[in-house]
């Protein structure tokens, strides 16, 4: 039985653009793109975990908003259950502490990146919502 990892991702919007983060070379899925976030710790709600992770990873403060989706994807290292939320950037400019690069992209351009498989359903929902 593979280990299940419960993680959260932030879809941070600013001026109609979405923050995309490229995974660094040292961890799993190097070079792939994701919505920043991380593991939910024991006793944390997904929203609390996401606010903490963005502070730790990007040195920014966000307000966690509407739930986008929860998806599950099986990787060779385990099953990732990813819950994504829209977030508003309250303060700070993203700092690269774990990621190789960040980009602000129009929702229509999100599919130009190579996304981690668990993030793809959220990408599609964001693009659908933006084009509605």
C-alpha cells in the first residue's frame, strides 16, 4: 500500500495573473510546475496549512479563499491528495526558498508549462472559470 500525502496548493491571483512555481532540482518531480503549498500537518486545517506553507515557502502572506478542487494522483513515491484554493496575496513578494522559478501567467497561458500531474485538474478548472 502506497503512502498517502495530503497536501494543499495556492492559486494566487494578482491583476488577473496566476502565480506558477517550478519545483527545484532536489526533490520529487524536479522542474515540473505546481501551485505552491505543501503538506498538511497533524491538527491543521487545509486552509491553515496553506497559509503557513506560503509564509514558509514564499515569505508572503495570503488570504485563503474559495476551494477549487481536491484531486488524487498516484506517483511512484505515493498517492498525493491535493486540495487547491484560490488565494489573495496580502503582503510580500514571492521569494525563491524551495522553487527554481516563479512566473505570473494569464490563465489562458497556464497550459504552456509542464505541470505536476496532480495540479493539472486545477489548471483546467481555472482556465474554464477564466474563459466563462
